C-alpha cells in the first residue's frame, strides 16, 4: 500500500486536527510493556516524523510529561478536552521528532508498521506478519531505515543546536 500525503488526523472530539505533510521517517509497532500500559492495548503504532512536518489545525494539545522505560520520560501531546494521545516526543530526539499515533489518522491503514520492536514482551497471542522485520528489543537504524529517511534524519540532526 502506498500512502498519499498529506494525511490528516485528530482526536475524538475533533478539537485538535493535524496534518502529516509527508511520509514518516519510519513506523514502529512497539510491543514493550510500557507501550502496552500507555495504550491499553497489545502495542503502540507510532509514525516517526520531523515535528515541523506536522501541521497543527484547531486547538493546541496539552503536553503531558510521562515516565518511560528509559527513565528519561516522554512528552505526550493530548487533547485537553477528550484526552486522546496524538503524538509523543521522546528524550532522544526531543521536540524535533513527533511519534504520531497512527490510530489517530483518518486513514490509519495508510501507515502499516515498518518494524515490530520489543517483541520479546509482546502478548503471546499476537501473531506477527511474515515479511515485516521483527526484533526482540530495538534495531539497527542503518540496516532497516530507507536511505531517504536516513538522509532526512542527518539533515534534522545538523539543524539541532550544539
């Protein structure tokens, strides 16, 4: 399936709408216990994209500091009215990269996972699809990311203050 961009999404009450202006860098399906707890489901599906490629429409999200397995925390952008989590910012990339919750897209089918991560802690009844990379914990970015995404990441890192 090839997605056509931009893609739009938002919260349940529609107070917050956003638009992903381009394809994400990569899409993670994370099966770690933290993502299971935070999502209330078997995994979290996040599309990593440069924050400046996500155009906010409508109300501004509330940023909620939340603990993470790394101990460095994450900042979750939630609708202040219906409380839906729309995206996160993790300590590693800070606010430069948004981890958009794929389920909040109007067409979530457009962004299937590029990789399944932390499968060592996945629910035993979850069956991973053949043909999609899956790793017990995290992965080597240079081996799995497309060259164009690696180049975008390098450009993003070059713009960050020293």
